[in-house]
């Protein structure tokens, strides 16, 4: 039987991400949105706290955390500001997580007898509607470089 209870470590990461969102993201989200400001300072802070690339293994400079912990971070960051960065980050993470869930369940992950295969389809569509991942990347790229590659 799989336990869906969060471990102490996961709760700690969730709490840290929650406090980070309350302290660093929410107070500036509205102004950033209104001013169409891409907040590089906030990106640096996300990196500083270890939230960027956190599923990358430690060997390559990440934190090597599991997908569940990653989802907890994504949930809190997304709660703070559902901008292009958050949307891209959260939806691509959900696809990777659902894809891994299929792998972990083997054949049972593929057949429609169980809901696992449905989770992937549900996650996949979030990278399409409300701005596809490619369009989010173009928006982020434009904000970071000032070059508009949309046309
Ligand atoms: C279940 C579901 C619900 C939806 N609900 C709504 C809704 O409520 N309201 C609404 O308005 N729309 C809705 N849509 C439509 C959705 O927003 C579009 O499907 C989405 O924006 C992609 O547009 P498209 O299908 O025309 O693909 P296209 O624009 O033809 O894009 C096809 C592919 O090309 C890529 N692409 C396109 N342009 C570029 C570019 N310049 N550079 C790089 N790659 C590019 C895209 O990322 C995509 O991968 C929904 C779609 C689905 C599947």
C-alpha cells in the first residue's frame, strides 16, 4: 500500500516554499503583472533558495529532489504568481510527474482500467491551453532579452 502522507522533509520544503511565496512573490506579483515587468530579481531569489532545477541531480548542480516534493514547490510558487514562468514551470513539471507515474505503474499505468494514463492526458493539455509552452517560452525570452521572436 502506497502512503500518500507527506514526509517530514516534504512538509518542511512545502512550508519553506509557502513562506517564500508569501514573503517574496505575492507582494510584488500584482505590480509586476500591471507593469508587464519580468522580475529577474525574483528569478535570482528562486535560484538562491534552490527552487530552480531542483529535480536535477546534485551531481549536475541541482538538489535531486523527488517529483512529489517538486510538485509541492510548484504548487506554492504557482499560488504566488501564475505568470508565464509559473505556468511553464508548473505544467511541464506536471507532465514529467504524470509520465513518471505511468512508468512506475508499468502496464497498469498504460491501460484505461486505472486512472494513471488519464493523469498524463490531463497534465498534457495544460501545456497547450492558456498559452502553449512554446508561447510561454517566447514571452519569457522576449522579457529577458528584449527580442520579440513571436513574429
Ligand atoms: C481541452 C481544451 C480546451 C480549450 N479551451 C479553450 C478555451 O476555453 N478558450 C480558448 O480560447 N481556447 C481554448 N482552447 C484552445 C487552446 O488555447 C489552443 O489549442 C492553444 O492555444 C493552441 O492553439 P492551436 O491549437 O491553434 O495550435 P497552434 O497555434 O496551431 O500551435 C500548434 C503548435 O505550434 C506551436 N507554435 C505555434 N506558434 C509558434 C511559434 N510562433 N513558435 C513556436 N511554436 C509555435 C504551438 O506551441 C503548438 O505546439 C482549448 C484547447 C483544448 C485542447
